[in-house]
């Protein structure tokens, strides 16, 4: 796993990994704590490949459980990737509603993520 600071003020943590880092609620909390401790950031961008495949299956409740922790601990997060292969209506609705808020975003590009988090 690699953490890079990005954004206009280099105050957003970008997490890269070749394998899933967020596989359950505890690993999501651990990542959040690592980002806060190592960088001091309260905003992060992750590629969707950093998330376990089950994250995008609504019946696992993993997305809701993980993202609720991020809201509770005041960590804003943008998840970047191609979502065209995700056809589940509940998942699409969840992503749509998340994008309307100011804490959690499902976006297609890094530039879009930096813009949304910079204004958050």
C-alpha cells in the first residue's frame, strides 16, 4: 500500500494498492487511522480496487457498514473507478445518494475526486 498526498494544498491522501486493503469494517478503520496518523488528512481518495469485491454487493452490507464508520469518524472519502459494470439498482441508488452528500463520493476520475474533496 502506498499513500500519496494530492490536491491543491496536498491535504488529501490518495491510497494505492495492488490488492484489496478494505476487506471488512476493521480493515477500513485501520486504514483510516493509518491515514490520519501518517498524514494528518481527514479526506482520502481510494481506487475501487482497494476495496474487496464484496463491497459492491448490497446484500453483504459491507459498503454501508464501512462508510458509516467513515462518517462517524469524520473522514471524507472518494472512491474512484469505472462503475459501468455494476448494474444493481440498489447499488446505483446508494452511489447516487452518496454523491449528493458531502462526505462520500463514487467518481470516475482522480481529478473529479480532488475537486469534490477540495470543496468538502
